[in-house]
C-alpha cells in the first residue's frame, strides 16, 4: 500500500474573474460592465444596446457625478457604492405626517446616498432642461448587498436601488431616442459636466 492513496483535498484555484475583481474599485467594476467584461452576471455590452457611458463628471455646483448612461430610453445617473450588508427600505409616518422612506444598509440609515443621488439628478436635469422628451432616472448601484428583491427592483424616493445587472437593465431601457439624439445629449453633457481631474 502506498502513501499516495491518501485522500488529499486541494482547494480549487479561484476563477479567473475572481482574481481580476479583487484589485478593482467599484467604479472600475461598473466600467467593466460597460465593456461587457463582468462574467459574474453576464452583462451584455451597454454599447451593443446603443448606450454611451460617461464617468466621473463634475456638476456646476462642484458635486461629483459617478456615471451617466445615455441610451435610447434616456439618461440614467448611476451612483456606485461598495457597501456590504442587508438592504431594506423603512417607511415612517403615514397618518399624521407624510410618509418618508429611509434606505437601510446593514442596519444603518443610508439616506445621504439617496439625497446625493437626488442632487445629481437635479444637476443633470438642469443641463438637459432645453432638450425635450429626455427621461432622466437615478440608480443606486450596490454590488455587495443582500436582500434585494428577486423579481422587480427596490425603489427609494423614485430612485432604483439594485445590483449591477439591474442597473444595466435600467440603462438599456428602450425609448424614443435615436443614435443622433443620443450623440447630441452625450456631447451636451460632456461639455456642461466636465470630467473630474
């Protein structure tokens, strides 16, 4: 009997994408989605669906805008935050006071993320005020949270809260904008919202 027959369990090497993801920032991960390079979710390329992505922009009041996805369905303002934990929406008020929604991640109130995204939406809508029929929506992308609905999307104050695949689907929504209209909107946003740095 040889010693070779002993049961040796060797951990399988991590998948190639797992090794690549470790060193990437959240912003680089969503930029990878734009290239269709994130195999975890099999996201189709945003560009293949006529969506152009602008990253790291500065609003006229100095606030940073993470990502702008411009596609046939309009403009999607994406705020990406790498927060772990369970996500839920708590609603307070109702009978006497107006109901207010609070975003909770890992038991902590994260309403400031929604308020920052709302301010970014105001800035983008101000830039696009003279462009007719452009739908502008906000999305909070949280790649590491748990507790997101399997069917549908979580929304807080009219803004979507979802994982990267749900945000990509929102950005790829169908709409009336032609390729020329998308290019004109991208040029306008790039001129009025300069790149950071």
